[in-house]
């Protein structure tokens, strides 16, 4: 039932997004609850999700990057954590990929998430997981790559440091050591690429990631056998609140530890 709900929501969003003209998609319509400018394509996607939840009589709480929080019915749980479009800049500029990210939780922390879906757009490929049932890309079971040294690794990273030079200096030894680097502009998908073995590692040291960016990917990574660590090496957990910001490394545990040894402490 949980995956059917999330799949239906993603499909409703995908259909709505397809009707938005490229010329109007980038129009700024408001400032979202997460603090970023909401573009028309974000708003259309989120409204499609809300309409779908009303249609299926969803009961619980919605946390979404644009509208913030909304209660459906009287039940406190589940909490549905939604990023209507992750990678909006890619979407409005015609760059592939971008994604929809949706997760369900029966508690107030990331570690309480029990189901998640990330839909890659415009392909429609779907990463999904339910706690205890493994992680899948469409119908194929996926898992994180086996240990490999950083000098052989393909890593994803976000270097949009918002003019904070120290953040680049912090990860420069890591960038120099890695074999290949990718910057894709959609954290939710890049984390799923780690889960499926497309990337060996994902790193974000900016302390800018929101729970809406990573909630669905979190359970997908966990079910694929990945580690998700803070920059101090501890297991990542966080309250399900839009005010929270996190940094992380995700991948095979041994590679995560090697990567952390290359990241300078600020």
C-alpha cells in the first residue's frame, strides 16, 4: 500500500509537469517553505501531489519543500516527506536528469522512514525501497558497490558552495584523490546512483541538504547496503524538519571512511 501511494503520487506529478511549457517553467511564483525561490514547475508538481493525496483520502502529515507542512485528516502518522522536484535548475534549463522524491515515516526522524521512491525524470525510471525488503530500480534489485579505493572511485559531489571558499578547500584533497567526479545537480538521484552502483560514493560537505532532499534516498541506500555518515563519521540521523540542514557521505562503509580521512576539519 505504501509504495502504491508513492508511485501514484509520482505519476500524478509527472503528468502535470509534462503540461508545463518550457517558456513558463522557470517563472518565480513565491518563496518556498524551505527558503528557496519556488518556480512554476515546482508549484505545479506540488499541487499535483496534493490533489492526488486528497483524491486517495490520504491521512497523515505532509512535509514538502515548497508549502511546508500540511495535515490530511486527523492522524499524526505517517509523515510523507516530499521534494516535488529535486533538481529544478536542471528541469527548467532542459538538462537531464531531475527527479521526484517521496518517503513515508512512522516517526519523527530520518531513521523512522520505512518506504521511499525516487523517480528519475524525464525517463520515469523508479528507485524504491521498503524497510526489510531490499532496494530496487524498477524491477531489478540493487546494491551498493563492493569496497574500492578512492583512487579508483567515481564520486558524486555538490560544489555549489555559495561563495564559501573554505568548503572547497575542505574537500580539495578528496577531489584530487578520486579517479572521476560527477556533479549532477540532484542529490536525491545521485544518492540512488550510489545505491545502484552507478556511483561509488556521494559527498556533500556544504551543510545545506534538507530532509526533503534525502528522505527517500535514505531508505533506498540503507536497503541497498550503503552507509550514510556525518562528516564526523557517525551514523546520519536527523529530525524530520525543514529547518534541519545536513552534510553527509554515502556509499560502501570502507570507502566512506577513506573519503572522510581526506576531508579537512573546519
